[in-house]
C-alpha cells in the first residue's frame, strides 16, 4: 500500500509530502519504506492568510471557511505533483492539515470545560481531487479520549528508534536510551527508554522551536528565517533575558504538555523584543536561538533524565534531531553545547534513514495506514489520553 503523508507545520512555511510504501504489520508496529519526499512552499499571500487566521481575536469566519477549502486544493496539488514526479499510484493519503488553534488543557466555555483543537484543510476536497481516500483531522480523537491531542509523532518515533528492523545501528537498539527531538515551529521530544514497549514511551512539547526565531527575523529584518543561522552567529545571546523567559510557568509544567502560537506567538514575541530593548538586532536573534536550545536542554535535564534513571552509562543516551531547525547550524551548535554536560550525543534523523524535513510527513502516512486498518495509533503515555484511540476522519474519493 502506498500512502502519501502531508504536513504543514506551525511556521506555515509550506507543504511537506512523503510517499511511503507500507507493508505487513510487524509484531507491534507496521513496516514502511520512504519512497520520496518533496517540499512545496506556500505562496506569500497564502502564508500571510494562514498566519492571520491564527489570530483568534481578528480572524473572520468567512475567511476561515475559504482557507479550509483553499488548503484542501493546495494539499491535493502538492500530493499529485509529488506522485507524478516519482511515478507512483497512491492508495491512501494522510493529511495533518494546518493548525490554526490548539488548546490542549480544558478551559471553561459556555458552562462546559473543553479542550479543543482545529486543523484546517478540507479532506473531502483532497479526496475528490486525487480519487483516493484521505485520513485527516487526527487530533480530536485523542482529545475525546482525554488526551491533549499532541504529540502524535511518538508512534513513528518508536517505530524508527526502537524497532529492531529499522535504523542505522539496529543491533544496538535495545541498549540505547533515545530522545527523538523535532524542531519545527514548536519543539517537541519523544523519550524512548532502552528496551521500552510502546506504552513506556513518553513525549511532550519542550517550547519554541523556530517560531520565535522566525518571528524576530520578520520583525527586525523582514525575512522569513535566519538562513544558516548567520545572524545569530554574529550576535551574543542575552543570558539575563533567557533566564527570565525560562522562569515562565510553561517550562516548569510537567508532561504531558503541548504548546503552539497561543503560548509562543505574536504576544510572546512582542514581550521578547521588549525584554531585549537596547540590544543589537544580531544579539536579539542570537537570544531567540539560544532560548530554543536552552529550553530543549532544560526539558531533558528536568523531565527526561530522571525517567531514564541515574544508573545509565554516560554514553548510552542519544538525541536524534529532525525538523527545519536542523538547517540552522548555529542552533545545532548551541544545542550540542547545552547537551554536552549531560553526556547526550547529538545525531540527525537522516542517519536513521529519514530526512530531517520528512519525518512528520512520514508520521502521518503511517498514522493514516493504521486508521485505515482500524487500529489505534495515539500513545496515551505521551498525550495523557485515558485509552488508545483510532485517529482521524476518512473522506472517500
């Protein structure tokens, strides 16, 4: 079965498509092979519209409805283009959609306490254009089961870094404690203790990934991102600002926890720039970059190392990084420096057969495959759900 996984992240940079060959399910997880991966950037007006739709105070209902159908068309076009280029015939599509709002903790609304989420991009449009079934809207099923709806990638992380049949050094899989760290708009990790079963995996959002860096670049330089981390490399991080920011409640909150633009979006960046007032522009970008690195390292030290136990060997913990953040050498150097005192080795998902930019798209291909076969694929120990759940909704072409 060939499944296309489709992902567009919180940075709203564009559409990632992974073409995945799924084979018979193994003892605990399915088997897969990545056939190809493509990226298609959003046109600037579309990206602006997506970012505007994330402003819950100003978004217009009509525009939200139009964006839902427009994204369905764009996702379908991206998948069709990738399939034609690589000459594959699709059987199924798994589309995460574009997150506009995510509130993983229940809050009171009209007399009820509700946790809610919204990923847009109409699955029925994708199915109609491609002529194959589409699984979309993955997160609500986990939330209905009492979870936070995120993170959902731990199912793939376990498959990648625990399954004996997959990986760069498969013979050593059982001996290694591993952290799968994704750095997209938001940064999140999956901790996989050595020899763990799926139910022993835990995961959570560590904080900002590229989101604050990109927003600061937009405000100060009118650019989407800090190419190759060059501007951050020319500046000096403001330690006092970072210490103050890391004192926020979010970073002390125990897992499971999730984050999004609600925590690290426009208002957060405005406060960040105020705290950096008087510093050079390069220092501000360096500070935003260091904030990501230190928040990841802080999460590892506070929440992961105690779970792995004090008796572990100094050489048996690896962090495997994926996502757009891997293209920022300055961020990677900062992260490696922060992890060094904890004896955590840094690797990239490319070393394990999955390009850093492709992993989340692959994940939603795998999750769609499980849904199509009526199997649950959330990880309750990661999301906080009370039970396993079959994720997503199916639209037929």
